[in-house]
């Protein structure tokens, strides 16, 4: 993994943006909850988004979306990004190994997920109507944050 050469390390920006979700920043890998799920979100199909930095001093990370809303466009984009799909008991899970230089890809993924739903669109779960938008919003926030570190 490559050393981060920007003026603000990614893990510092993430700690400020996600203070309640960050875990164990002082040692070892960093795991951060990126989605905005709260205790009020009791639907089991909520899209959980986590970012893992195996090396806090690197600009590389793993972005995992569990129970992600998807269609053919999302699948195609994930393939272009060398994403790994896995069917789990919670739904489809997408894992992407990304680097800081790919924050635009996160924005593109957010747009694709947002476009899964809409007028005249048919999708697997009726709750995706709100889940897709919230998932996209969380990814857009992450992309904006990471672009600050570039």
C-alpha cells in the first residue's frame, strides 16, 4: 500500500466526519460506518456501508455495501471497478478495493444507486425507494470528504 502524501491524512478527515462511527483509530485497521443508520432505522434491509482501512497510513481502503440497491447499471459499474459481489442472507453485498484517487468513482456509484429507483422503474424491494436515496447520499458525503484529502 502506498503512503499518503496529502496534507491531511484520510483517517484524520474520517475521524472528524464520522466521530461516533469510527473504531480503534490508534492501532491496526480502521473500520468506519459510513451510512447514516440510527436506532430508528429498524428495517432489516437497510444498506449498511462500511469503510475499512487496513493500513491507516495508506490511501487505499475497502468499501463494503451490504444489502445494496442495484440494477444492471450498478452491476456494470461495480464490474468496471473490479468489485466483488456476494449473496448473503442480508441481501447482495458489494466490496470495492479503492484508493483516494478514485473518489469520483464513489460519486458515480452514488448516482447509479440513486437511479435504481424513480418513476416508471421496477425494483426488487419497494423499500429501495428510500434506501437507494439514503445510500447515495451517504456515498456522496464520503466522496466529497475524500476529495478534500486529494
